[in-house]
């Protein structure tokens, strides 16, 4: 299904962590963040997103473990990614390629299997989400509050590209139905920016291979007793279909079915628990 092509050494961060971020007296023990990049025909943006990630220094001296999962791209995504890896040997990047196109969800599943960080984060390759906001997602994690963090496009005062009215209405409706069945109060269930405790998400059986990943993982995370879920505001630099956006109305219908299916018909095993975190003292 996939083959590992290359792995390199530790990342070399160059961007300073924001000074405004404060630490609690009981910080979570997180040493490494795995960054999963599902990619399909992203030759124009894959090297740009890799460089953006490389430029970010994570709070708490957290190291980066970058995992590119190429979902059998038919363009030069692989060539561009390999070139970046070869030109940046000090950056920790692993490249994994599906031999058959399976969908974004399947690429995320593969990335989760390969993750070795204490937490993992999903980063689309299309530049809609800004890696400079990793520390925003990490703050409740480093401070020992969160097992899961969602980056919401619908809260906070950060930049948002103005695009499709009906997409916004659809996202809000799907989030509403997801919340109704999960008893969460998210503002953006469909967000592409999600961070998970790796030892938790690797326990959860995930089946949706396309865009159904978002409602499935939300429904299943909500079923984990004691899981601490947080949401933070992020910016959003969306694309038009002409610029490469792939999700369509059929995916919206599938999402609604997934909300019902994974809330009632396909629940997680009862023995899935939140692992006990290691905690370090004050900074």
C-alpha cells in the first residue's frame, strides 16, 4: 500500500516562538510533534509548505517529525518533495507513497501509523492553513490541558479569505449535527487543523478513506471517556476550485451519513482510554 522512501535527521528551527504564550505550572511532557502532510497532486505547493514548516520554531523546544504521505499523485509531487528532502538533509522528513490513490483519509491513516511524536498534527499541502499557527494549537497541549485540539476557522479575529457562502452554511450545519450527536460544542468540526495525542489516536480504528475522516474521528474522539478536547481560533486561506480545491457536495452528503453512522452504528471499543500523560514541572 505504501513504501517509505527517505528519512533525514532533526529539524533546524529558525523562527522564534511567540513571546505572548505562557506556560502553566504543570506542563505536558511533549518532546516531539509529528506533522502529517497528506498530498495528492500538490507539485506547486509541497516545497512551499515544507519550507513554511521548517521556518517555525515550536514552543517548549518541541522537535518536528514531518511525514509526507503522497496518495499516488500523477504530477511531480514526488519529484519536488524528494528534491526538497535532498536539499535539506538536516530537516526530519519521511516520505511515504501509496501505490494506489485511496483518498485523503487513507493518507492520514498511513501518517498516523508512522507517527512517532508525542502528539501529531495534520497539515494540508495546499497552503490553506498556516504553519506559523502551530504554537496556537500547541499552547493548550504544552500547558497540560488538552489531549485533542481543533483549529477553528470560525472563531477569533485572524484573517479569513472570503469565498463560498454555501460552503460556510454547509460547514456550520454539519458541525451543528455533529455536535448534536456527540454532545460537543465545536464551532468547526470540518477543520483541517487537528492535533491529537498520538498514543490516543493510534488506538482508535479509523475507516473513512476520503473526507469522511473529519466526522468519523470527531464522533469517535467524543466517545473516549475523559478525553480533553480544546478549540482555538486560526486563520484560513481557502482555495477556489480553479485553484485546486477538491471537496464537493457529494462529500457533504457523505459527511452527514458518517456523523450518524459513527455516532450510533459503529462505536469505538469500550477499552480505549486516554493514556496517562507524563507531566513536567514549571518552566
